[in-house]
């Protein structure tokens, strides 16, 4: 399309706001503006929660035709369509076709933002500055992923789409009131997703509080690099930039020890098939990998945490983070949920690499602190990149 038209007639009303189209100024030999790159985040209604709240869906596209869909419930990464080594597109993350699916018990935090405190808090209790706080226990004797009813994966976030430097994204915001799910302080959380032209999904987290409070945000995407719904991830090969991990007790709470991975099934310093040693792990519920790894980089700067290769599709997932840990979870509790397009998510058919602080840090004085104080800002960046080789 050759056009010198101005974009006014292309403006769309998005999510109650005027969207500003992105114009890539391409000036061809004739000196006129040709083939303007009109890039716009598509916003659609995804449905309504049982509480009657409308949930928006956002579609991001990059110049390689990679498509990412996000939904406002749980600030969730719901779809990611990427090419394999032959250029065939597959959606490689778990999700559902409707809000009811996300609200169902089959939803193991698929693609969601987990918090206020992702992962486990032992006994559903902690103390800050001498004051004890009690939370709902939703995982045996412990609290998992921020609680029972209004954890961050279950609430509807406010989304604002954007285009910046030719890249599309959505900035989600949620203000969690003081006391929500038992946590102190009014917590203002922001999670910003950007789809880059390097086929990365970049997730920037930011939060502020008005009372000292624990915080640990992460994304809980389940990947199967052969396409979500493929039978297994045990054939995927994993590398982790971690010389140490945190051993756990029979309820998946860290013992407090920081143990070397050398000579154990946790040694992924070089690529190993996930299935090669997974059955040696029999000591905790679910068995298999569901452990925090202590990343070698502890600088708070973005560094490589993990790489996953799928020999079948040739897709390679690289994970970068500013966080000190990553939880490797290989879908031990999956039992055949019916997901997008009727696909089945069977036992160990998806894997999560949740960049975060270590589990139960609020009760473990030797672990890096998860306490956010008023006047300070919580920040965390995680980049998932999918390439082929
Ligand atoms: C986390 C936990 C797992 C499991 C999943 C959700 O990653 O570590 O034990 O509870 O969430 O099913």
C-alpha cells in the first residue's frame, strides 16, 4: 500500500482510550512516505469473570509475524505463536479459550503473574518488624502463590497497550489494598510485557508499598516447545546457570541449605534431557523437579538463567533475569486439563521456569530478602526468548 494519508482515519478506540498508531517512517526513492508500518495492539473482549468483571485480551505482533496474546485476568501470558525450524507456527504456552477455563480448578496458574508472594510461605505465617501475619493455607500446611482468593493471578488488572520503538506491549497495573490476602500495605504493582523483534517476551515488574511487606512476583507460563498440548517435556534438554539449589522438605519448603548441584540430578550446568534423571526425585509431593535454583549471577543485572532445547521442533527458549533464583517445575501436578483448542495438558507435558526470589525467603534469614519498604521500589525483569537452531 502506497499512502501519504495521515493516520487519523486509522485511529481506533481501544480499551476506552484512543490508541496512538505507530508509524514507521519509510521514505522511498520518490521522496514520499510509502508503506507506512501501521502497528497497533489489538484489544478484544475476552469475556467476564463470575464476579461480572470484563476481561480484555491484547494481541501483540512483531515484524516476524510472532504473535503473543495477553489477558487482563492475572496479567496473563495466554498465547505465544512462534516458528519452528521449518517456519511452522505453534502456540507454545498453556492457556484456556475462555475466562471460565482460567477460573476453573484445572488452571495451575497457566501464564499468570503470581504474587504478592509467588511460591511457598511455610505454615502460612511470617513476621515483619516483630509483627506476625497469618495467611490462608492453600497448599497443605503452606501458602502458595499469594493465597486463596485474591492472589495476583486471580484478579483483573487494568491494561494499557502501547507501541514504542516499533515494539508492542501492554502495561498492566493492579493496586492490592492493605490486608488483601493477609499481606500488609497497599501494594501498587505494575507488570509490563513487551514483544520485541528478537522474538523475546520481556516482562518488567515494578511495585511500591505504603507498609513493609514481602513481595516476590513471577510469571507462571508453562512451555512445551513442540507446541502446548504435545505429550511431554521429558525430551526437552535443559541448561541452568546454577551451581547451587535449595533442597526442600516433604512439603516443598526449603530446608535453608544452599547445596551444590554437582553429582546430583540437579546438575544442569550442561544440557541434560529433563527426563534423564527426573525419576530419581521421589522425596516430595508430585516427585520430579519442583525446586529453586540459586543462579550464579547475584548482581541484580539481567543475566542468562536457563536454556531449553527441543530437538523435535528446533525451538530454543532462553531465559534471562535480574532475580537471584529460578523455580524449575516440570508439570508434576498436571492431570490432563483441557486447554486451548481442546488440547490436553498431561502429566509433565509443560515446564515452568519462574524467575524469582527463593521460596519461603520471608522465614529464611539467610536467603536474599523479599521485604519491600515504603519509599523503595521493587523491580524485576525477566526475558523469555524463543529462537530456532
Ligand atoms: C508452582 C509450585 C508447584 C505447583 C505449581 C502449580 O510452580 O512450585 O509445586 O504448585 O506452582 O501447580
